[in-house]
C-alpha cells in the first residue's frame, strides 16, 4: 500500500482581496512573447501559441514521481472499493467530467467508479454558471451528496490552485477521511491548501493573459490522461498496450473489439465475431477462451480470481 504523503505549503491565508491575489498568480501574468499578439498575422499567432504549448509537456515531465505516487495511491483506493472523483470549476471542471465519462467505454468501468463534478452542476458543462465556483460550501455540499468516505480518492482541479469550490470539496473530503489530491498549474509555493498529493505544473503566463483554457488546460488534460490510463493499466484493464475491457456500446467499439480479438489471435473476422458472441461481447473472456480452450464461465471465473487481469491469469498458467 502506498503511504500517504502529506503536502503542506508554507504560505498561510492572509485574507487579502481576490484582486491582490490575482496580481501575484503565475497564470494571471502577461507573457512577454505575446505582448504584440494583436499585431500578428495568422502564421505568427499559430507559431506563438504552438511554441508555448510545446513547453507544457516539459513541465508535466517534472512531476513524474509525484504522478506515479498519486497513480499508485488511486489504484489502492479503487482496489479497496473506493472511487476516483474529480472536482473542478469552469474549464478544469469540464476536463474532469470529460476524463470520467471516457472511462466506461474505454475500460469497461461502472459509471460510478470514476466521476467528475463541476461547480454549477450539469448546466455548467455547456454554459458558465456565474458565481458557482466562489463558495466553498458548494464544494462541501457536492462531496456530501456524493457520499464520499475514507475509501475514495478526491482530486481537485484548479489552475490557480485557489478555487473556493475546489477547496471546499477537498477540505470536506479530508474531514471524511478520504485521500485528497490537487492538480494546479501554478508553483507549489502559491498553493495555500494542505493535501495528500500535490501535482503543481507551473506552465507560466498564458498567451492570452489569464486564459487558463490554454496551457493550463492542456497540462491538466495531459495529467488526467496519464492518471486515469495508468490506474486502469494497474487494475488489469489493459493487455500489452491494448484496451481489452471496452464496452461495446456502439458500432465503432464493436468493430474495435473484433479487431482486438483478431489482432491478438489468429482468428478470421468471422471467427472473431463468433467468439465475441460466445463470450457475451467481453473481449478478455473471448481471448482467454481462445488461448485456454475453456468455456465462458470458466474464463470469467479465472478473471474474477485474478482481479480481472489477463496477465495474471496467464502467468499463473505458466
């Protein structure tokens, strides 16, 4: 089990106004390279934005150890019956909802396992809900309504690291004994909240000053891709580098499942289709049926005994 690492900044809240706080936040500063953006032609605008975006991956790379620790801790929570829950506002909140919504079709998870919560609720996904992010009580309420307990991993998403909605959610989650993490795009020194896991990726000023839908959002999307994908790999939902736990909820995914079976076996398209049908549309079961010669019930039982991991089933057999 991964040991919880308490991260605490040295800066104490000082009660200053929001205006004073924004003056110092890295994400609110002006980028020297884009001071004359309004004079640039299309080619120059593309160059400047692309140049800044290229810096994001470099900054994310600096957080590899912290990301690995968070990934392991999250996996431990999920193995223990917990959930991965994202809380954010605006663009950050939308990214959490997006990542969560992709897990069921990609990894065959129950919708409740990974969830995204955004300040202002469902309507805020499509239209900004003014003021929804300004109250910690809104975050506290959403955590309580979600039934958070000590088994869960609660991840706050806030470019500035200071969004009241996110702070409220994380503080309430900590009171309930849940594990907590904060993903932000300012230096750790500008974070005023204590959490178990801090992923601070200082991407610097945006091409458009204060527009955190740009580099900040790109950084958060990269981090969420790494986190959720890595957790699902550790949970056995990937074989080699192939999605083998996807849900056949549309024709595209059905075709992908069939191609996956074909790719990992010597079966024809027709044979793969037939095998998938015999396996109830479950790719992992179909693969084990082909590789072991066992029936659907036996293969599903083997998977259940090994936490759903094909790799563990095969390792036991050899």
